[in-house]
């Protein structure tokens, strides 16, 4: 018995011995148990019921195909608060189109990010984008690599001083094809880079944060990371194509995100502020909450709502937070 257990454990460590899959939906469970119970019990294919059983299986198969076809045209974005930082996981059609933007620190990777990604059925990460070099957003790269193979690292041309960030970049630079540097005007998959330009490097790290604009079937989602005030001004100076349906912003170390001029340029339907209850300096200030409230644009704070899920497809977009807040494009257009 002991040798069998040891053999099983050793085989489980082999590459490809197992993989993670997403939780099945109700209709997948219904199909599975209908076929299993009906087939093993013999009643599913009994002569009096063959025509009815065939019709039922065709109906269930049509439901499965319809749901599968629908999932091919949609993308899901999840904003995860990570103890002072935040990550964005973009789950698109096919694993090769998935993105993880930032990863938090080592503690956040182990306690939050790894379980979340496993629950999504992620066994590898085709692409990891680091928007800036601070530990709260990118300090957990080494821990992440212990659990997931990362195909490509995406960064801006800015050289951040963070030791953890520089070490992560250096390891990917050993295989240059796996490190992609993007700057303002570049595109990658569904994303367009709006900031920073190679020649536009500010003194503060937050002002150099990588800004990404995604477009799925006409739904636009803008990721500002922790862009500071000077970076916001530079963004406004270099592009006039900032309109987005949803904007996701973290908190810069100094000043506030989403200055009034930037909000007027974006004209979002919903604002997601990726803040945290702890530490206290990563919590949205009362002045920021008051200013955003005056815009009459719905605001979701992740310290209150928890994780936020956005689903976009040909029909528009839907946003749902863990605390039950929901918004969608149909309601916004009414």
C-alpha cells in the first residue's frame, strides 16, 4: 500500500500528469448526469424510449453548443484587489489570448491570485504584463513562476528601480523573445498602449505606469494602473482617444487618480477604483470619494465590493461585484 501511495505521488509530479479545469456550469452537470445515470441504468436507450432519449440528447447538445459558441465571442475581466495593489485577469477566447496584468506581492500570489487562477482552469499564463515596478503590483513574479509557466512578459520601456521588478525582467531577458517592451501607440492582442512613450519618463514611478485600452466588440475598458497626476497630464497631452465604457484606476502614491480633465476625456459609464482597506494609505480618501460622487458616475470601490467581474460580448457589457453591485450597457443606454 505504501509503495502504491509513493508511486501515485511521484507520478503526480510529472509534467502533464494533471491539469486544472474551470468549475462546470449547471448545464454541463445536467448533461453529464443525464447520460451517466440514464446510460448505466439502461432506461436511456431502452427500446420504448430511444426516440425520446435521442431528442433529449440532441436538445442538450444544442444547449451545450450554443453556450460554447457564445463563450467564444465574449471576454471576462476580473479585477482582484491584492492588499494594496491589484491585478486584472483577462480571460478571452482560447488560452493563448489570456492576459494577467500585475500580480501583487508574494503574499498576495500565494493567498489570493494562485487559488483564483486555478479556479479559472489556468495551468499556464500566456502573457503577464507589469504596469510598474512597485512591490504591491509586481513583487510576486518569482512566486507566480513557481506555480505557472509564463509565456511572455510585457513591460513598458521605463527602467524602474525596484529590485524585485529588475530581477523578474532580467530572467525573461535571458530569452529575449519572451520579453516584449511596449510603448505608447503599440498594440498587442485586444490591447492598445496609451502611455508611456519611450521618451516620456517622469521622475515618479507612478507617473510612468503602463496604461492599456482594451476593445472587445465595441466595449472599451481602460486600465490606468496607479497613474499619478503628472502621468495623467502626459496621457491627456499625447492622445485624444481616451473614451471608454469602464475605467479601472488604482491609487498613486501621491495625489489622486482620475483628475477632472481625464474623466471628461474618458466619459466612462462606470468607474472601478482598485483600493484596499489595508494598509490605510491604499484606501480611497474622503476627498476622492466626494469628488467622484459629484460626477454622478457610478463608482465601485474594491475595498468594499471585493473582486469585480466584467463580461463583454457582441451584445454589450455586464459588470458585477462580489457585494452584489451590478451594472450593464443596456441599463446605461436607457
